């Protein structure tokens, strides 16, 4: 296939949603954009777009074409950067997909990445599902739990996050701390919204279901940060990662040495983009910052 100009045009239509917007971005006439799409669809032997009053929507074939175009654009951008010797001036966009609890963990390395590469924009998506890297939804994803399995993904063990029960000093002053697992009566808890549809499963959920009564739940939320803030406000005892707890003051371990849960975190990139300068630069900043935080937590 030698229709790279047409592929680029179709990519702009898919990204921007209309022929007019794509024509303006490319500096083409609308007729040229329409002709490129017609030529590409003839080459493919099927429709790439469904035309409607609001613009253009990708067909299933169009999704595959878009995947190729996104990866091609990223690789060409990386090649151009290497040719021009812009190692200290990476440009364009980089997409990072994370789970909400990792937001606090990655902001400082993202800030360091931006300091080193001020011309590169970072887009962070907080999602419970694994971003489809093959469709360009993210350059780098940090996922927790079971190791992601995909033939085109580069998956590496990133770290193990330990979770414990914590209570704020203001809660302890009012209710004290339970002595052991049989001393939970009279205590209140901040819990994840375990019964919500599609709620992510965590290793501490069974413990909560077994030991926390409904009338003991002071607050529940489907958002980890809401739970963290509730624990820090003294609403109840709650589960928090050791890394997150280390950043917050006046927290006490609850049932120390007894209740500890571990969750594996995976670094996921697409095989075609893993070695690009942009992706490697972001990964280096995250790894360097993580090494420091883990060392501080151990100390």
C-alpha cells in the first residue's frame, strides 16, 4: 500500500470529526480531503467512515486504520526528533493511563518530565479499564492486579503496593484503636463501593465484607481519593496504600502487623512505541521518582 497521504488525511478526519476541520488542519481544500478518503476506501475495498449530519464516524475497518495511523504518527514524530537531535526538546503529546490511586504517585515524575521536556504535553487518563494501547489511547499505562496479557504489549513488573488499615489522629481521639480483630465493635469505617456495578476487585474487599457491618460504614465511595480524604478527615478507619499514607500526617496503623494486602502494579507499553524517545523519557522519570519514594517509605 502506497497511500500514506490519504491515510494521514483519514486520520485527521477521524481525530477532528469533520472534513472541514481536517481540511483546515492540513491546509487542503474540502474536495481534496473527500477525494483522499474515497481513494483510501477504494484501496481498502470497504467503508472507513459512516457519514452523518454531525460528521464522520469510524467503521470497524476505520478503527483498524486509525490504529495504524496513530502508531505511524508517533513513530514518525520520534524519528523526526532523533534526526533533528532534539533529545532535550521532546515535543507533541504523550498519554498516560493510570488508576485513580496512582495519581499522587505519578504527578511529581510527570512534573520532572515536563521540566526536562517543556514542549511536550502530558495527558493523563484515570480509568479502571486497561487503555487500548494498540488504538493509541495511551503511550504508557500503569495497571494493578493480574498481569495484562496481550501479544503486542510490553509488560513489566513496576512495583508492589502494600495496603494497610489507617485511622487519623482525630478519629483515634474520639474512638481509640481496636486492640485486635475481635475488637471492631463501636468503630466506624470508610470503605470502597464494593457493591457498585463493575467495581474493581481488590484483595482487601473480602476482609471488609467479612468484618465490617453495614451500620459501621460512615462513608463509602467508588473513588479512592474520596476515601483517602475521608480517612484523613477522621470519618473512620480505612484502607490506604503505604505510599499514600506516607504523604499524609497524623495517621495511625490499625491492627499493625496483622492486616496487610499487596497489589502488583504493571507498566504496560505497546511494542511498537516502547523504545521511542518520548516513552522512554517518561518511564525514566517515573522509575527514578519511584525509587526515591520506596526508599523513603522503607526508612
